[in-house]
């Protein structure tokens, strides 16, 4: 029995049952024609209509396999949804812990591949998952694991820090769902222009596609990479349990890792041990994150942390600018650190004016598809315009109404936030496609600056309007990365869109209850010392209240930090190459004054380990550093998130 297809029907999933004849898609990895091959991973600029038509015809003939290979199946969506739900909780924890979240596409597709192989050992009657099913699973997981998390740990976290009161789930759930869904819909016209026509690179999307091709081609190295990721994920989970588990039987067992190995010392009469987390935290998550971000960022973080803790900190404490040494970051370092991050981000954003101009120029072409012979067949593959209208219009109305009902944001200001989301998504998608960096921080600050002018003295409006644009823009950029993977693998874009849309529901249903369990109150959030939420709060307060309420030295630090951020951003672009390699990272320097010393030290240790690894064996380093680091981050963050929720649930039941 061959599998039955329901191409293009909303809600229909392809049947893939035991006994079906299933194409895995591996036989289509190589091109199927002797015609000149187009490089789908290299930017094509703006081709003429004739060139575009020729390339589309070639793609349909040589790459597209949506007619022959199962893609949108129940098992792919369910597995992707479950993995994405777990990754959304993991990313929420990393956002609270280090202020960053990590893309889940490669981790999810590798885990899916390994898990399904393990399931088939137990249930051999199950058919292999095709390469397009795995890509569909990746799309569902990315939508669930990444696109739902940008708002909760940042804007809602900042609001909790300011007001001390949680916003009810009746608001948080639809807010998260609708903003993420808007990102899914907005990504569609971007895909037609930036992927189909201009062939922007989207490096992470290319990497995910190549990973799947290698796995399905039974590459020995790719399979070893997959199992190394699983092993490091298990190691990260064990490390997280040993460090964070608070069960009485375990605490008394003697196996519990210390949360912090505190360093001693006194400078200018100030005990360094009383400063925030001055020591080493045994954490696979932090070390893995350092391996991912690299030596330049991590060295900059350690230098910045040493300057704050060993040079400026003792002086600030002795001057009486903060009540005691434990308030070094929240009471002082947060301000120059945030200023450096904001100004460097905004300056870099402004200096990318060519990218911004291209984004708006390409918007005029986004509705154009192929012409001529490819048009009819592509119309059956791409998401139709009527789907976009059916989704965008009601979702935009709901988003505007939510802002009005939940936060008393006027209809015009609510409408503006949705409109700004579209334009900022254009820029976010293009920046991600060209550089693999999504400038969500700077773009959120642009919204905050805009609303500081339009709605002065209103912190809530400032935060929540920015959360709308940040979540929609980050969602659309991340999902475009998945659409690039699908394009390279010959997937049906319409089915990929449906997988992404369904993933949003999985992620929302996981992350919203996880937020309330992980962070039951302001005190629980304060324990995280959440860098991202602290920065969002700081910017909102500075824009709305002004900076007069800050200590005088903090105002000076804010000015100096902001200036350094501008200078570093300009130098990044214009300095000679031999000088540029010695420039500190503005992200690393700024973040080091916002996170505890232990974070910066562990990042440095991780980056140093990765550096030594590549020096000893460049080949194995390039193959295994990212899988090992990604697994460690995912494993520990997920375990710590689960433990935090168990602890909170136990406390609630004890009341």
C-alpha cells in the first residue's frame, strides 16, 4: 500500500502506517539531472525574471520531492511538538539564567533521528522516518521551542520585576500564542523573496539541511555527531540534577554538587565573596554556552567581569553608591553594561543601512512568485495568499485587542506595534539570512524608544509594545531559517508552514505553565538574577523616569558604557583586519556587567576548552564541539527547569 497524499488541504496529514511503501528522501539528496546546477546556498542578488524562472524550473525538476516523500505526517508533528515543547522550557531557563536563547532546529532533528531509530528497535514494524518528515519535525520543534519564548522571559519578566505581580495566564497564553503565530504568517511572504528569489544564505538553515542529508546518507561522522549530542545531553542533565536537586534524600547523600565554589579575597576593605556569585559554578550549561559563543566573546566577558569586581566594584562600595557589595550588579553594573549593549546594538543596526534598504526594497517584490511554466506547480507548493489574509487580519485584530484589554494600550498605539512588527521582521529576516544573527535586542529598543516618545511615563506600554515587535520579528526570522532547510531538501512549503503553525500551539501550552511553575513570584525570579529581564526593565525605567534617580557614578558609567558601545560597533565595521581581531566583543563586555562573575568565568572555561580542542585536532573539533556543547546546554537547562517546577509545585502544595 502506498502512502496517500492530501496536498494543500488545511488540517490533512499524510498517512504513514506500518506496511506502507515509504520513500525516505535519501535517494533524492543528490540532484537528478545533468543540467547546470544552481547553488541554492549562495546569495543570488536580484535575478531577472528569466533567470528566476530558469532556477525555479531547475529546483522543481532536481530538488523538489514533496510529491514522492512523506512530509506532514502525524508522527512527525507529534514528535516535533513534544521535542519543541521540551526545548521551549529549556530555552526559557537559559533566557532566565544567561539572557540568551539558542536555536533548536539542529538539536531537534538529531534527537528525532536518534529517538526514532531507538523506537524502531523496540517496534520494528514501524517504517523509517523520511528526510522530509524529519524536516517537518524540525519545523514544528522550532516553532514550539523558539518562537514562543521571546516574550515571557524578557518583557513579562521585566514587568514582574517592576510591579512584583504576575500577569494572569489568561493574558500571557493568548499573548504568546498570537504573537508567535503572527511571526509564522509574516515569514511566508519573506520566504518567497529572500529564499526563492534572492537565495539568502541563512547559515543555520543550511547547516540543518546538511546535517539531515549526512544522517540519511548514513555518513559515519554524522551519526557519531548525533550520538555525541545525545551523550552530552545526558551528561548535562546529570550535571543539572547533581547541582540543583533539592530532594532531602539526595541532599543528604553527599553527591550534591556545590552551587558555587566561592573565591575569597579583600580589595580596599571589601570582601569579594560578598559580591554576586564571585566564584566558579559547576555548570555544563555555562561551559557549553562558552564553547558555542567562542573565545572572543568569552575573553571579553572575563575581562569585563574582572574590571567590575576587582577594580570598579570595591571603589563603588566604599563610596556608598550602593547599600552593600551584593547589590553590585543590580544597583550599579547593570546601567553601564546595558548602555554598552544597547548603543552597540543600535549603532551596528544603523551601520547595516544597506541591509535595511534591501529589506524594504525587497518587500515590494515579496508578493511576486515565479512566472511562466513554473508558476502553476509552484502555486500548489507555496502558501496561498488567501491563507495569509485569513490568518494575518484576525490575528492582528486579536493582538491589538489584547493590548487594549490587558494593558490599556490605545488602539492606535496597539496598531502601530503590529505594523512596526512587519517592518522590523523584514530587517530581522534579512539580517538572519545574511549573517545568521537576529538583531532582536536593538529592534526591541527601537520600539521602546518610539513608545517613550508616544506614551511617556508609561512603563507597561513601553515594555509590552516592544514585546510584540520582538516576539513577532524573532519568530519570523527563526522560522525562515527552517524554511531555508526545507527549500534545500525539496520540501513542500505549504506543509512546512502548517507544521510551524501547529508547533506554536505545542510551545505555548508548554511554556506558559512552565513560566508560572518555574517563577511563582518575584522572589523566585530575583534568584535567577535574569540578565535579559533586568536589561528590559532598565531601559524602560531610564526612558520613562529619566536617569536622575540613578547614583551619580552610575550615570557617568552609563555615559561611558554607551560611548564604548558606539566606538566598538564602528570599529567592528571599519577597523583594519589586523586591529579588528584584537577588539573586544561589545556583547561580551556589556553582558559581563549584567551577569554574575561565575557566568563569565564558566563561559571563558568553555571557550578555552573548545579552542584547545581545535588546536589539538581541528577536524574533530569542527565536527563535535557544537553538538557536544548544544547537548550540554539543552540537557542541563531542561533538567534544571524541571527541578525548578517540581520545587515550586511542592511549595504550592505545602501551603
